[in-house]
């Protein structure tokens, strides 16, 4: 909202400068082409300024996201360190090796049980 107000006041100041420039051109008999070039460049400058403001906003947004992600990573690293203190990796791997075959055999039994009913 503040950017829009700044943009609006900048645009009105620019219009005023263009108006005075045209008056000076008439008063001093300056080349009309120079006034047209100034007007065109002024418009281009305004567009570039708007684009810069947009990029600045995007940069700030991304910077905030990066900082939040960095905090999240630090938090997860701390949590992982805490878990490593309480968990023995070898024990976890042994448990997994015990559970997986059991799950596979249960799955095989249930699928053979279902296949019997499909035949009926």
C-alpha cells in the first residue's frame, strides 16, 4: 500500500516535471524531439523502477523463506542428535530384519487365503 502511494506520488511528480519541461521547450524553442525522448525515457524509467520494486519484494520474501528453512534444519539436526543419544542403530536394524520377513510371510498367507476364495 505504501509502495502504491509512493508510486502514485512519484508518477504525479513526473507528470509535473514533464509538463514544466514542455513549457520550457516552448519558451526556449527547444527541439520537440528532445521533449519526446525525455517523456519516453521517463516512462521507461518508471517501468524499470516498478520492476525493481517487484524484484526487491520477491527477494525479501525468498530471504524470509530461506531463514525459516535454516531454522527448521537446525531444529531437525538438534532433534536427530537427541534421538541418536537414545537409539542404538544396530538394535533398530536387527528389529527391522526380524519384522520384515514376518510381514512378508503374513502377506503371502493372506494373499493365498484370498486366492482360495476367488476360485470359489
